[in-house]
């Protein structure tokens, strides 16, 4: 890792906090909570991290959540991520969590929300990182379930800035969640959704037209549809791209075949994110490093990606201006 990359000020907008649970922390939390895990040693657990597709990853991701029981567990996981985020030069992060995944295994909303939000509340002072929290709904569950959980989050005044849509994409199109997004919009929440990761470009069209989202998480399959590319470029819709995730989940064969350079060439508003860094071989700095190694991105391209991440965030305008100014200083210091 070059110092320059990890000192470049940037934001991360596509990050599942449950996807930051490192194998060591999984086993430590299992021991603390007296939970017997199916893969009880580091070697056995690590041997599971080969994925054929999104679903094979999700199976392990949901199984490993069993170790999250108390608010302290959620706080420890969040603090560990923030420390790692600081080391990779992140200055603002917007993290998703999966409330339904915890409810389905008997952990109540307050435990998850209080644990995560408690750690986030100390983030600016402890790590110099501003934060926002997004509740992501599982698209392979019913809309009724999502509506019920959203109502509970609103009733408890959970400190969320917006909602997202994740989990198994194919067969669970945006059209299934129109009322959920209407309800969230009426409540003043910001709207994002995963689309075009494994799903066809029609999922991206529908996330924009039916759900009225402000950002698309992934969106890489948009490149198969020239009319969609034209629209995304014209409207500068932010796309939170996750290169190492796409390789590990076989959305692309190898990094060299990743569409990010073509997306940049098409003037799309793309930024670089780690998705589930404990599962996909690295945090956001590793994603940038892999891109530099593969595509030889220059300082201008890196700064464009970082500026896109800051501008596409839900941070207050003053915070964006502050971070863009820091980025300009970083850019000027590059040869
Ligand atoms: N949940 C966690 N990571 C995800 C991803 N990459 N796609 C869909 N759902 C997810
Ligand atoms: Zn994701």
C-alpha cells in the first residue's frame, strides 16, 4: 500500500457493517457469548471464504451474524471497522446494517441500533470520521416485513439517514418494494438500492423509475445497456462500485475485466467501495491499490473517484466542502 493512497481523503458509501466481521472477531465474539460455531477454528472458518456467486457468500454472511448478540458486540464490530477505515484514509462513511437479519434470529432492533449508533456517535472525536447510518432491507423477504421494520425504526426514532435494499437480487426486483420506498420518502429518508450487481440493467431502470433512488449500489451491469449509460451520465446518478467484491462474487471474471475504466470513460459518477471487506479481500484502500495495480490509474483519476465519493454522500454541504478542500491539498502534493 502506498502512503499516498491511504492518505487520500475519501468517503465510503457502500459498506455493510456486518460484512466487516473479521474471522478473528467472529471467533472472539462466539467465545464471549458461548456460541458453538460450525467452523470453530480460524483455519476451518477461513476455508469457507471461496464464493461461487452472491448467494454462496450470503449464506456464510448470515450464518456468521449469529455471534452478534449484545449491543456491545455491535459496538465492537463498528469500532473495529472505524479504526480500519481511519487507516485507509476515510473521512466520511455511510454504513448499512441489516435489521431484519437480526430480528429473524431473535435479536431486537434496539440492541443492533444502539450498539452500532453508539460507536458511530463517538466516531468524529475518536477517528475523525463523520458517519451516517442506512437501514438496508432484505429483498428476499416480503415488502410487508420491510414495512413493519421501517415503522418500528421510525417509532423508536432510530438515527438513520436513509434506507437501502440488499440480499439476493435476481428474482426480487425493485417493483416489489414500491410502497416501502414511498413510506421512507414520506418520512424524509434518503433512498438507495442495490441494483445491477447480479441483476440485469432493468433492475437499475426500475430502482430509478419505481423507487426514485438517489444512488445505485453496484450498478455495474448498467454497462450492458447504452440507453441506461446515457441516462446515468446525463443525470450523474452516483454508482457505488465495489471492485474486489465483484471479483470475489464472480460478477466479473477477473479485475482486468472490471467495467470501472469504461464507466469512467463514459463519464459516470462512480466511486470505490469495499462492500463486505472482511469477506472480499480488503478494505477501501486495498480496492484502490488493486485498481492502481491493474489499471495504472493516475492521481487525477484517483482524485476524481475520491471527489465523487464525497459529493455523492449524504454529508452536510459544509462537511463536503471541507473534505473536497482536503482532497485538493492531497492532489497538489502528488507529483
Ligand atoms: N448484503 C451484503 N453484501 C451484499 C451484496 N454485495 N449484495 C447484496 N446484498 C448484500
Ligand atoms: Zn452491498
